C-alpha cells in the first residue's frame, strides 16, 4: 500500500469501530479528506484508494486543484474555510458543498452567484458552539434568522451544521451540537449532516451523532501551513 492508501484504511477502520460502539451503521458517517496545502498528486492517490469527498480551505489554491483534477468527475469538493465576501462567486462556481456559512450576507451572495443551471449549493452552518471569541461561526441565538434566510434562497439547500469545538471540552460541545441539530431537523427536513470531529476526536464525535468527520494530517501527513 502507499502511505495515503494505508492511512485511509486505518481511518476508515477507526470510523467503523466507532460506529460499532455507537450501534450505528458505518454508512451513516462520511469521511471528508481535508486536502488543503496538499498537491493534486496526493489527492489523486487518495482518490485511487477510494476517497471521493475532499475539503479545501484556501480558495485560490483549491480552484487550481479542481481544474487540474477535473477528469476525476465524481470527486465532491467541499469548501470548509473562512468565507470572504469577495470570494463567494468562486466558491459558488466551483464547489458542491460549503460548510462555513455563518452570515446572512454570505448566504445571499452564494445564492446570487450560484448558476440556476447547477444543482443547489449544499450548505452547512458553522456554529460557534463554545462561544469562543477567537472562533468563527454563528452564535446559537442567531441561527434561526440565518436558517430562515437560506430556506428562502432557491440556489441553496440547507444540509446541516458544522462545528470545531474547543479542545478541552469537545464532548460537551458535541452533545450541544447534537441537541441543536436534532431540534432544527424537526422543522427543516433537508438537514441530514452534522459535521464534527477530526483526527483526534472523531470517535467521540461519532458516538455523539456526527455524520461527517474531517481528517487531514492523518491521511496526508503533517500539515504544511501557508
């Protein structure tokens, strides 16, 4: 096996074991390979090992890789980084998913830039579940207004919630996210995604109900900061 193929096998086994512990089928959890700063060649290795969902943080870098890998037509590209208003057109044009929507202004711009000929853009709201001032994400008290906005955007589909909990209280934050997701899902049936959990805490996240985990360095090796 190549290192990337071997790493993917280990992560998928970890997901399977966590699902067994949670008494959930492993088909309920999607592995999102975080490929920021990684080369197109490394992404192709992961693709050849069976991985199809890839997450990118840096828009210019991502657009170049998407173009280079356009022959791999069944890749699903997710934008998971902070969203600058002047980058919404690039995101709307190049991605199937965006996980970091936390402002009404951004939601409206993504909707306006999404071509009516494309399928609607799948949207997750990034929630600042721990209330940390240094963290991106919408406050829980402001979610309803943003959800209502997205529901009136014809080129967006509300798929769920995403969070990056603080390191020392992730279990409590996971529980809060699960409760929030369950509550919102009652009134918004298009929601099917609770994205939380990374390399160090994906098992806990899955036990608490995560349907998508984001893993980068454990697949591709140590991150290379831009």
